[in-house]
């Protein structure tokens, strides 16, 4: 029998080590980015135990609903569609102009009523489960394990990492540095909800410098948010007066999407003084009165996300 040489054994061992490394990396990636990790299995019960309350209360008799608007004692919502350009340069986006009488009427909800990593559900399903009349996708907090996550006045995560957006109970909304504060300090100051994505698009009504160079995530090739993409953004016109924008994209002839600068200019044209980019791409979704408003990726198919912002009907 022919003996294997030491070199041959070294090659075999090296190949086996590489194979095991690839398998290990694959298992790690599945665990980190695919397999659900539930930290809180009943968020509604958890928030009730933490004393989270809000004044969302309008009755069906109180509300006036049309195909593109909703008005109650707690909120007024107006939905509009905007199309610009032509041919492959066509851009289609949807605007929800929202005024609130109580800032806590704008709530957050998690996919499957659970908090943790990789837990997803379509925006419309989360909205329906929570009796929403209006909703947009959130920041997809469940893709990452960093950021400050405060929802409906309750702290879920305190790992400051980037530029966040804070909604206060007095109706004002501001961009803040997560690394310069803590979740408990924010709640003590009156923060009701936070989002952790970015970048900020407008400051004092002006387009923020350098937004095309921002990287939100730096793992598994998901760092790039540049180029013409589907987008979701939140703009602040005044206290308790917000605009939510969803831009469709990656669908030539219907909507090409926009760059971050293009998104900032849309928010600027709508009169926002502060604006903030949140999760986009296939996640970009607007929901109103039981149905999708936009057409994700030109296919009318939603991609699961981890959270929404919504207003109850």
C-alpha cells in the first residue's frame, strides 16, 4: 500500500480545517441573522406590566374615514401620491401628512408581538394585529444588536451606536447621538419612541452634509445604503405634525427609487425642518385602512420586517 506523505497529510488536514471553518461560519451566520432569538415573547403584556399607557383613544363613531384620509379626536391623516420624471427615471412616492392631538397616539409594534433578533412579519400583518389605521415599516431593529430601542415608553435595548431619532411625549421629535446618553435618561426626559437607523437627512431645513457616505451596518455586506433605492423617511414640520414618506424603487418605468440626497430634497419640499432615514429596500411599506398604499419593488409583495410605527383606528 502506498503511504501518504507528510505533505499529503498536511493538505488533507488543511482542507478539513477550511471545510469546518466554512461550516462554522455558515452556522454562525444562520444563528445570527436567520434563526429567531426571542427575548420577550408577549410584548403587549410586558408593556402593560411596565405601566406603558397612551391616549390613542378614538371610537369608531368619532372617526371619519375616506379612501385617502382619516380624522378622529386623536389624529388626522392625509395620504397622497406623487409621481415625477418619465420612462426609467420615473419616481413614485407616497406621503402621509399626520397631525396628532397627543404624541402617544403614534405607537410602535413588534413582529409577532415579540422582541428579539430575526423576528419578522409583514408590515400589514403587524398593523392588522394591532388595529392600525395607518402604519409604516420601522427601523428593522431585529437585524442588529446595537442601538437604543425605546418603544411606547418602555426600554428594550440600551446599546448606543449611531444617530437616532427620538419622539417625545410633548410632541417634539429630534435627532440625537445615541452614544452620548442612555435609554433611562431618555425616558426620564419624556421620550416615547426611538428609531435607530439614519442618517439624518435635514437639519434646520437644510440637507445634511455627507449623507451619501453613511454606513448604518458594517456586517455581511449590508453596509451600503447608497444609490437609487426604495426609501422610508420621517419628517418633522412642527410639534405633533409629521410627514411619512415611502419611495418605491428598483422598478424601471414605475419607480427607480432615490438617493439619500434625493430623499432629503423630497422631505425639504414637503416643509420638513428635520428628517430622518429609516429602513428601506424591500422593507419600505406604507399601510392605510387595511391595505398596502405603495407597491414594494413593483411587485406588490412585502418583505418581512421586525417593527412598525402606527396609529390605531
